[in-house]
C-alpha cells in the first residue's frame, strides 16, 4: 500500500505538487492521470525517495522508502526506460541490481524470460529499441518480486502484442493482491486496465474514485432513439412527459433516460424503432471535461490568431517544468 498525506513540492515559487493526499491500495490497478505538468512524475519520484517533498509524507507499507531494507523486495518501479548503462547487457544490468538487493541470480533469468528478452539477454542495452528498453525496465521492476509496482508510461514504445501483454501482466499482478500504480497518457489503455483512478491537475487532487464512477460523474449519459417515423416519435416522447433533444442524425437523445421505460413506451404505441441505445462518454471525454481548467498549454486551432510572444507576457515569465 502507498499512503500519500498532504504532499507538497515547490521548485522556487512554482508548486509542482500542492497538498496531495490519496492511498493506492492492493488488489486493484490504480491509474494515475493528469495533464502534462500536473505533477505525476514528481509525485512518483517522491514516493521512491528520488525527490524530497517540501511538506507532507509518503509511506510504503507503513514506512518511508528510505527506511526499507532491500527496497527491490518491497517496491519495483519503471520511471525511465532509458536509464540504463548502455554498455551493459540486459543480463548484467539486472544482475547488478539483484546482487545489490540480495536477490538470487536465478531470478534474473526468470524475469528476462517473463518479459520476453531471454534471447537477447547478452546484448548491450544501447542497441535496444524503446520497446525492448521498456521490457527491460519492467524486468527490473519485477526483479525482487515486490508487493508494490509503479509504472510510468509502461506501454510507451511497445507494439500491439506488447501492449496486450503488459495490460494482462498488470491485471494479473493486482489479482495476486499486489499494489499496482500506473501513470499513462493513453486513455484507451487506462480504460481497459485500471480499476481505480487518481486524477491530478496543477499538483492538486481532482478525483480519487473507481473507473465506473469517474466516467459517470464527469460525463453525459443519455439514451438515443431513432425511428423512420420521426415526427410520431417526437410526439410520443412529448406526450409521455419526456424531454428529448434532437440529434444531428435524425435521432432523439434523452438525458439519463431509462432504456426499459422508453422501450416499453414505444411498444405501447406500436412505434417502430431503428435504434434504442444507452450512450456513455469514454474515459477520454470524461478526463478532458474534468481537467479542462488544469491544462497548462492549449493548442490553437488551425487559422486561429497567433498567440502573443513570450516577451509580451512579461520579462519574468518562464515555462513551468513539466512532470
């Protein structure tokens, strides 16, 4: 379990993390989401003792990371896939980690086979593709067979087979009762992988809830109806006291409608329907709605006026460090 309480981190006058509190529990995959610059990477680095907070505290299974003995046996992490000595082979990179944490040599072979790098174990990592480096980073995270695993953009550079593999791996690890904490910008992957979501923006907590509740709370849910008898459908809905919004494709949309009730109403009036479907926004749409006010850099649509140059914003303006 990872417990974060009142965590803050300031770089100069810029807050990267601002009073953040949440708990990452075992047995589920917890997705960590937020726009660029939201403070996700800073938070993960603080959890691992790589950065020190300005205030607040982080506990891993009840104690700070610095107090863990043989830390790889408690928590494994993938933060930067390319943070490997390029002159070392995959095998020797993992062997160094194993020997410094009291992990048996046989475990190195196990994790290399687990991530599909057994055939290139003796090759130097500087020749690895990004996808291969990701697999090596995942192998390093798994080396100590830890109860807690943290992954920052784990599918970056992976091919479709690799993405499918890491998705199943994370779910399997959570199913074993481990704590799995994963940060990603790929909403489609998070929708398929995560059970719980922690969403931050500008260093502050925006949501800490289940996947289903997050989508329900931050998106529009409606029932769409379509019939060849457009006007009659409109009349039946109005007569039933149902407020419907005309859609762009000749359909009607009923916000928070009950499909069973609507279907029965149409049957009672012997009205032919070509469509009766419940519509729910995707995770991406819900995420965009929630974080709209927390995005630092907004792209301008094609044809829009050019933004003012930085000089016009004042001599003290500096771009905020992304994390």
